[in-house]
C-alpha cells in the first residue's frame, strides 16, 4: 500500500494537468523537457536544445523527445527571416495539444526576436589609411628587377662551357652484335649448373653481347664456361639472381692467354678446385655442350648416356620366342 503526502510550495511552482504527466505516448525525457519549458518565467527565450542540455538529456534522447512532442502537438516551430535579413527559428511550447493552424495564429502575433536586435546598428566601415608612397601599377614585363639569388629554384639553365683546349670525345664504342656462338653458349648455360637454371629470357641478348666480347678478345667457349663455374658459390649458397651474377662475371674481359707460351689444353682449370667441382667429371658421350656429372665409380658416361646405350643393346640382343602353329 502506498501513502502520499503533499505539501504545497509557498512559491515558484507550476500547475500541470494529469493528462500531460500521464501521457501514454510521451517518454520520460519528453515529459521532463515539456514541463521544464513550461516552468520557465514569462519572457524567457531558452531554446529546447538548451533546456535538454540543462536537464542532462542526451542528443539522441532529445531528438526522440522533440519528435514525440511535435507529433502530439505540444511543440510547434517555424523558420522565417527577420529584420536585417537574419533567419530565425520560432518555437512554440504549450501545455495542451495545438493544431498547426492554431499554432500559426499564435506565432503570427509573437514579435520576431533576433540575436542582433539588441546590437547596435551596422556602422559603415571607416576609410582605410592609404599606404605610404605614390600608387604605381604592377610591372607587366614578368621579370623581377632584382636578382632573387637563392630564393628561387627556377634559375635559367646556363649552357655548359667546355674548355677550348679539351678535345671533343669521340663516339662511344658500339657493342658488337652477339654472334651465333655466343647465343648458343648463353642458351646452354642453364645446363652448366643448377644455379643457372632460372636465367631470365629477357637477359639472354645482353649476356650474349657480353660473351661476344670475350670471344672477340680471343677466349674460347671452354674458358668462358670455366670462368663462370669458378665464380659460382661453392659453399652451397643459393643463387637468387643468376642473370645479375652472370652480368657481373662477364662484365670485365681479361686479356686472352698466349697459346704459344702455354697451350690452353695444358692449363689447369682450377688451381684449387672447390669441393663442389672436385667430384664432377665431364661426360664422354654425345652432347651438344659439355655436360658434367658426379660419378659413383670410374664410369666415363653420365646416367643418361648409360641408359641410352643399355636400351640400344637390349634392342639388338632381345629375341622373340617361336610361336607354335596348330593346323
């Protein structure tokens, strides 16, 4: 059971109908916003948004409460242009629901209050103080009278002066066109070592030009292949850019050895053969290019040549058993 005790306030109180406080379609924020506005003294110009801020009503709750009050007819607003061209929004709050026509009649009798109504009238700007000196038109030639020095980065480019005593350099030496032997050697490089299997196709022409320089200097294809094998890493390090490595190895062409002093066939391939190449042997079979393999014994042929010869031998030694024909 609930007991109620009322003490009438001696001053500063407002009377509201029970229908307003117990309205079924108004939320508590809407009722608080409306009763707060109706409790303000006459002549107060506090807007609904300011009331919501003082009542600690959030932005979303204020939007919802204002929409409910407008739908039920407790709040009406209109926007019009007042004195001085200022646009203002008039809001009408009532303790009973009003229709749009009734609210328009009440708002038509209300004075339009603008924030600038209490301000002093607009005063014409004072005359500007003229600048010192005689006014002159801007220059039209497009060039400054003073040298800007280092303040600009658009200096005209000065022509490059060459000393008279220095002779003009001759035309740059042209790179010879790659020969067929150089192209064939480059095409066979992927078979020379597993590290050279991924040479980009776009670098074959460049590498063929470099190999042509070696051949033109007197080096043999065997010397070029030996130089490339000597430049490969022998500690198992993978080669990620074989094309760049070959460009680096073939960039400088050393002088070719004199065959009269020391025959090429008698020169050792490696003064100190690496552990990777020490166990390799050149196959004596029929190959377009020299093929290296790692023998397991004293064989002189690679596995491919051994399998090929074994296949040919079995073809001639195999025989077909006679067939028995029954008449």
